[in-house]
């Protein structure tokens, strides 16, 4: 897994109920990898780090809590707040 993410600037992993230790698996990535068991904290962490022009890739075998819509909504909310400032 770490080898497939080697060129990523940052990696965020939703690690709730995986059945394996994501933190240990991603340890070779060091500080570039962050695992969260709480979906809201995961979305907040991604939104806090994302910058204009970044590419965010979401990989999953399901919608896991609506991550796609939640992430887009929070990024749009941040962009709208920035436009008003």
C-alpha cells in the first residue's frame, strides 16, 4: 500500500472498522499519512490541507458515509467563505 501512494503529497485514510492496522501499514509514508476513525475529522483534515489547484483523489470500495458529497460540500463552503473575505 505505501508503495502505491509513494508520490502523493499527503495521504488521508478513514481507518474505522477496517480489520487491519492502517496506521502501521502507512507508517513508511511518515508524516505524510494521517489516519482517522472519525469521518467528520477526516473531512475537516482534508479541507484544512487542500489548496486551490490541488487534486484530491478518493479511493474506496463504497461511499463510506457519503465522503464524496461531504468533502465537496465542505470545500465549496470554504471557497465561498474565501470569496466573501
